[in-house]
């Protein structure tokens, strides 16, 4: 559901309207039925009832929490328990095999933090939910859009802390997860990966910083010794163009904005955020709650539609990999 006062309800209805005839992209919503009154809805009691309802109505699995009146564009702390209920319920559905993946509509980190939510965002909360089930997640954020796949070595950290947290061990772990996901979730037999540099011009042979020499390139060398096709650090101002030209299948960026800027510049409306390293498939629109657009009725569904399509493709690829 996401934040009910945000763009989630509107773009969900628009996505159903556009995807209702696409059987491979069928979905249901864990949310409050009265949020979706502009399209036909079918209240379901379990995920198993969604496929038969989907072509003719948006299947909605109601929440067991109350959130009070909802006004688009006006977030309310009363909705926080329902927001979290929707996420945890959806994760639970996927973990027990009742759904193939979860697509999370946008939430407001500020709203949840003020209500005592102890996570920087969706990614970290999904990891905790997976861990509660006894699984060992190691989440890595990847953005897909504009012809790029960009994974992040660090996520929601102040820039100074992010750079200080980059270690050889961290980069090796992230790259292994990206490599595995490119094969399992994206169907690439021999994926080609590259690190960005931390410093301008990837350190210019140490004259602009030694992090590439001391941290990034040794991590790449260790990964190549394992048989992973990964290049040494490339300058961040050119590596994305190289990837677009077909040289690499995925880029691992060192920091949040370093990776998100090229994706959002190339595909502001259609980019997708996906979390690798989880036991489940998870995607999300690559934008926030868009309260102003929710209030004015101008929210666009492009990114949610792309997220649903990518989740379906990843789930199908993962199933094929599991079946050999």
C-alpha cells in the first residue's frame, strides 16, 4: 500500500488499469479497500483468490489495523501501523509462497521515524522481516532504469560516513551478491560488473586519493580470483556511458547519489528500485510519496508499472534457475 496519503493509491489504480490484461503481471494489494474507489475492486480473503478476480477488478486484501480518515497529500501518524502492517504482511505472503514477489509503494521515512520506526528505509526493514523468519538477508540496493543496472556499495548514510564505511570486505560481499543476482534474477550467464571510483578520475593513480589502490582494486582482484568478471575502479564520470554502450552489465557505485543520479537523469519516471540479497523478490518505484502530486491528482504510474514488470520478470527468472 505504501503511505495512503501519498501517490500509492492513485498509481496502484492506474497500474491495474494498464496491466489488467497482462496475466504475467497480476497483483493484489494489501491495503484499505476504500483507497481504491476509482476502479472496480474485489475484496479477497487470501492471496489465492487474487488471480480469478484480477482481470475484472483490483484485488484488495484488507488490513487488520485502522488508520482513520485519509486525505491525499496530508500524511498522518495514525496511518503508520497500517503502513507497516501492509509491508510485513506482503513479505510474509512471499516467504510462504503465496506470492512471487513484493512491490512496495513509497513511504515517508520522516513520518515513520517520528512514529518510532527504527530503520532508515524500506530496504533495512525488509531485511529485518526476512531475518525474523530465520533467514540471513544481506540487502544490496540496485536501481534499474535508462538502460542501466546500478548497485550501491553504501545506502542511506551521510556522505562522510559512507566513504569511511567502504572496505575491501564490504565491496567483495556486495559484488558477490550482485553477480549472483544477475545470474539468478536477470538470467545473465556471464555477467560483467565494474566498480566506480571513490575519488575523481578513480584517484588518478593515487594523486587524487589512494582508496582505489588500497581498497577498490584489491577487492576487484580478489573477486576475479573467484571467477567473477569485474573490472577495477573506473571514473564515475564515464563508467555509466561505458555501461550504456554495452561494456558492462552492472555498475557498483560507491555512494547513494553517485549511483542514483545517472539512473534518474536517464529515466526519471520509469526507474525501479530493487533489493538484492533477500530471500524474496522485492521492487519499488524509484520515487517518494509525491504528496503534492497525490493532492492534485497528477501522480504518474510509470515507475510502479515498471517495478511490477521487473518483479514479475525477476520472479520468473528465479523460478527457472531453481528448476535448473
